[in-house]
């Protein structure tokens, strides 16, 4: 399970080799980034150095506003700062 103390300990141990700098998690709102953010939020050392998240609202998916709202609610529930960046994508450019 993602929230297990053993997993938190593994993550904490893996991060001991990284200098204590703020971690910015790219939060899509999907399972992977949600679990990663939740796991990092359980680590006092990560909170202490400024753990935060960013969500890019590209507007390409019909549910983009719901993903945005989900990310806002998730970060609020974890007590973490979130920056939402809105971008405009030219859908007719053929790049993506």
C-alpha cells in the first residue's frame, strides 16, 4: 500500500542522498502523481524544505477543469501549496 510506513521509510531513505532543497511535484491529478505527492507529504523533512506542487491546465481534455479542481482539493487537504499554470495550446498546430 502506498501509505505504508515501510514505503514512507524507503522514500525517505532514497531522498537522504539529495541535498535538502524544495521539491516541486508536477501534479496531473492522475494516480501516479497523486500517490507521489501524498507519499512525500508524509515526510516531515520534505515539508520542512518547501514541498509544493504545480498543475498545468492545458484545456485539452474535456475534464481539464475537473482535474484542476481535484488538484486544488488534494493540495488543500494535504496542506501544501499548489500553483496552477494555465496554458493555451494551439490545437491546429499539429504538435502534440
